[in-house]
């Protein structure tokens, strides 16, 4: 199938870029002896997870129990759920999966650990648990090394739980000083646990920017595993951070020019339902149009994008097809029903995204 048989707007993934990005991250981490565990919350497509595994990833990370169940059904056997479960019904579902796959979970409070311990005792299972620490992400987990270490010791001493290691997330745009501060905190926690005779099997940190900046430039010695999610795709945010180029961005949205009310404006047949409203501090526009690099997507409506075109620039015509690199690949992939895998102008793959496809 060729692209000219598709009706806009539609989302496509450039397979060459996806494959190159995926291999590059594996090599970056492999050279630093760091394990790669991709976070599939970005795409939630089993086939893409298998492509990441084929490039060298070891296991996957999921953000919700529903994602875990989907990936177990798809044949994945080494999964980390990076979310605390405290609801008894969800914990029962989590424990039911324990005898089918290697399945770990993160916890960041006494209440979560107590709930996990009760569920494990009831089910007769042994649950691997990562203790989550706040190393600068300001989201979940303790920032105090003593409290984090105490939580880890509580897991290690529980007869129904297995201490799997430490987990953390450092999102945003961390630089080496931020990564060094996070390393200092992790080192303190590890030292406290060592003094109490507790080994740390793994220290797992999430965040694509963290993974790209940490190795080889900052090289945090404590971290043994990275959990990037965006790394196979990238978006304008990562371009603005100076990490990649537009050519590295694998996701594109194809859209048609449907209006030219004046020489300084065009309107496209795509809106926030697909592109999402994500911006970042360096960009107030809603994506990048490679065919018209000086054009700015200044407004999004439900099914319209308003684009301002500098006078003197190349003028698109009504009916022309343009492509848009999104600001957030996560936002785009959460909004679409179908993703096309494209190479050399031909569609090689068609994926229905699981959550929306399940709605029929």
C-alpha cells in the first residue's frame, strides 16, 4: 500500500528512523554496561516492543496494570510495573500474573508495601518489589535517603516480598549537575542498605533525556538499568533540548491544506484530537512542518490547525499534503486509533492502538 491511498489526517512512523533510534540507544547503554528496559507506555504496541527487544532490550516497563495484562497476553515474560498498586482488586489481578511471568512492581510508601504483602500472602506468591525514590523528579518516592532505605529494608524483611532494587524517575531536561545530584542521593541510599547487609540487585532509572545525558557524559555508577520510553520515536521537545535532529523524529502526521484565507495563513485538516495541545518552554507552536520550516502552527481547534506563514516564504496550495512532527510523541500516540509503519513511501505495517481498538 502506498501513502497516496490514505486519507488525511493520519499518523505514520518512519521505520528507518525508529530502527536507527532503537539500535543507537541500546549501543549507548551497552557500552556503559547499563541494561535497557524500554517503557512501552509511549506506544503500547506489542510488535514495537518486540522490535525493541530484538535490538537488545531486556524486558519492558509498563505504567498500568492493563498494559501489563496486554503485554503478558502478547508473550512478554519480563515486566516491571512502575506504579504503586493499593487497590485490592488490582493487587489480586497483579498476583494472578506472578506464576505466568517475571513481574516486578514499584512501591513508594508503607501503605503500598503493606498492601502488597497482604496480597502476596493471600495468593501464596512471592512478589519482587522495587522501592521508588525521588531523585529530582518531584513526583513519587522519598527524597530522604534514610526514609527510602527504611522502606527498602521493610521490603527485604517481608517474608512475602522480594527486594528487587531501587527505582526512580528523572524527567524533564536534566543536565549533568542534576544527574550528579541524583547519583549522590542514590549512593547514600545504597550505602545505608549495605551497612544493614542488604544487597541491591538493580538500580533502575526512567527518562529518555536522563539516559541520553547520563551516558557516557555523566556516567552515574550506581545506576544499572535505564527505562527510556520516548527514545525510539523522539519529537520536537527532544530537538529543542538539543539531543536529536528533526530527521531523527520517527513520528509524523500527514495533513491536507484545506484553506488559504490570506497569504500569511493556511489551515490544515488536523487538530488537537490528534496533535494534542502539548508545548514546551522552548516552543509555543504545536509541532514542526518540515516542508515549510518557517511556518508556525499557532492555534489548534478540534479538527483544525491554523498555521502562520512568513511573507516571502514558499506558498502552499489548497489540497497540498504536509507532514507535522509532533511536540509530544506520547500525546500523539495516546490520541490516535491507527499508526502506519512507512518505509520509502510504502506502508509496511498497520497497527491498531490497543486502548482505542478495544472500544471497537
